[in-house]
C-alpha cells in the first residue's frame, strides 16, 4: 500500500514537471541561452583576468624570486656553456667542410695524379729504414 502511494506521487510529480516544461519550454531555452551568453561574454573574461592577475602576483613575489634567482643564474650559465661548445663544434665542422671543398676543387699536377694512382706509397730517397727488412736489403748488396 505504501509503495503504491509512493509510485502514485512520483507519477503525479513527473506529470506536473512535464506539463510545466511543455508550457514554458521556450522560456527555459531563452533563459539558458542568455545565461550562457552572459557567462561567455562577461563572466569568463573576468575570471580569466583574475586568474592571470593572481598568477602574475605569485610569479613576481619577492620571496619566490629570491629563492629562484640563484637556480636561474646557474641554469643560464650551463645553457650558455653548452651553446658555446656547440658553436665551437659547428665552427670546426665548417672549417673542415671548407678545407675539404678547397681540396676537392684544387687542380692536381700530373705527378700527384700518378702518385695517387699508384697508391701513394713508396720509399723516399735518402731515408734510412731501421727495421729488419731494411737490414736484409743492405746485406744482399
């Protein structure tokens, strides 16, 4: 009996709610749309401005800056050192490329070309060889 009465009350509440929505549907839609436009055009920019101001205030707090300044200087010095090392390496690579390009463009003499074709190895006149092969050659003569 109690459950039936409870269900009956729920049914009547839902019926009256649906009747209210049916009668006032356009009013509700316009109120919700107007509330959204007010939020989007007025309230949201104010909230954003307030949050930005609070963030700036926290970031420029003298106590926070005093704590973070030494770390910031240390990190910047480390970044500067790394940048200088990269610049030195880049300069070395650039010089090497220029040197290789100059060598590539250089015109070789016919003697150099023959020397390269033969492998570029051989004995130079007047140089004494002190190894065992050199001693063997001297004994054969």
